[in-house]
C-alpha cells in the first residue's frame, strides 16, 4: 500500500496517458500521496475506469492534436483549478521489423505521438505554470534512449524526449517550472507488442543487474518524487530506472550477469 506524504495534499496533477500501465500506476500512487489527479487518455473508457477507481474525472485527449491538449488544459484549469504537476506517460511502442520493412506511416505515428505529443502537452500546460512561477512536468522516456536495440522508431523518439526535457527545463527554469523525465527499463505492463514472442525475450532478466523486470508502481515512485517539492532542486534531468539494464549490458560478453548461486563473480554472505 502507498503511504500518504506531506506537501502535495490537494495539489492538482494531470496524467496524460493515465489509462493503463505506468500511467495508471502514477494515478494510483499520486492519489494516495494526496494529489488530486485528473486522468486523460486517448482511450476514454480506460481514462474513466482509472478515474472511477481513484475517485476523480477522466477525459479523452489526442496528444497528436495540439488543440485537443489545449482544450484539456483549459478545462482542467477552469473546472478544477491550477495544475501543479503534469505527467506524460502517453506514448506508443512498436512491432519489431527489419528496417527496410518498417511501415512508413507507423514510423511517423510513433514519432508524432512520442515526441510531438510530449511537446504538445508541455506547450499546453507549461505557460500557465510559468505565469504562476510554480510547476513540475515529468515525461516518460525510456532506457531505449541510451542503448542499441531493434526498436528503430521507439528508441530515437525517446532519446528526443530526453533532449526535449533539457531544452524546456532551460526555458522555464527561471519561471519556477521544473521539467524532468524518467527512463524506465523493461517494465511489466499489460500492453505487449503484437508479434511473438511479446515485448521482451523470455530471458530478459539475465541482462539486468537486479535480475528482474520493473513494476509500474516502481516507476510511479520516481514520477511522484520528481513531481513533488521534494525534488525542488532537480530540473533538466533524466532519471534512469532500468533495474540495472545499463550496468548489466556488458556482462553478456561474459555469459550474463551472475546469479547469487552460480559462483561467477558474486560474493554471497556466509
């Protein structure tokens, strides 16, 4: 169970992409920490389901359409009050293709949602925060921004999110608005890639220093921290929450990250 935490009671947070996965976990944790969370998602039914669960309101939004996001921002500010935190988990992953077989329309849509969609959200909510000289924006990037992989659109799009966050942090910093991102590693969400064997290989844990995938609730902890005043000195930063994916990457040349009982480089307590 999540525990309440002082400092965020009654503050309004908008989670764009809150209808499932990491976004849903963010809605639940932030509500438990005292935030008033507004749920927005392209899937209105999903947004309303999560909103009902946390005792809030759900809205449909298409992050590809700036007017749609601006309308959401205006509605929330009018009906609920000033937004203190914007969380942007909205994004799409991709099927695995050979580069020469990647459908152009799908490639463009991934960039449109993940990059332009993130920018649209920041553009719609950021200026009002800046006018009040207070606010926090947290975008969800990905560990894919830092490593080589067969995700030829998703990875570049998330690398762009990391860079966008730094640019916006510099622009709004003197106005009291902090902009950060979180880059999750392999996370256990319901949404899977359509092509077998699913989003991750069955032995993905072998390449993670912690030996396991992440839970959405763990990512939500990082999001809530960056959204809250507890991170008041942090802006323009990407928080890598990857279960040791980067730390374990090089171990593949030596047979994989050692498990506690294989005797290969790990010291066990006696």
